[in-house]
C-alpha cells in the first residue's frame, strides 16, 4: 500500500496541473455577422458567466441600439477589442 501512495499523489498532482492550465487560457468571444455572437451584450454575458480571463473581439460595423448592462467582477480580466 505504501508504494501506491507516491504514485497516487503524483497522479493527483499531474491532474491538478493539467486542469489549472486549461483554466488559465482566455476564451475568445467574436461578435458580428461572422462571429459567434450577434450582439456585444450576449458575448459579454457569456464571458462573465464563464469567469476567468476572457477576450471579446468585435467585428467592424454598426450595432444600433447597443448598450451594456452588466456588472463585471473586478477580479476578472476582460479585454474588449474591435
């Protein structure tokens, strides 16, 4: 049983490292006719819900009636470009 403990501990450490590396990558939310989201608000809602660092890219164009209605956690890194 003692020989299995270091192997189990090592496996848990490797799993934790892999999971944390996935959580650190920012997702990219694309807004526009060719993007994944039609409006900035929908992309912003998805990014805030996902948590962690996120990036929103807005395609050039007109977005009439666009307003932002969301409180963003000060700890969350959110970048909006476009």
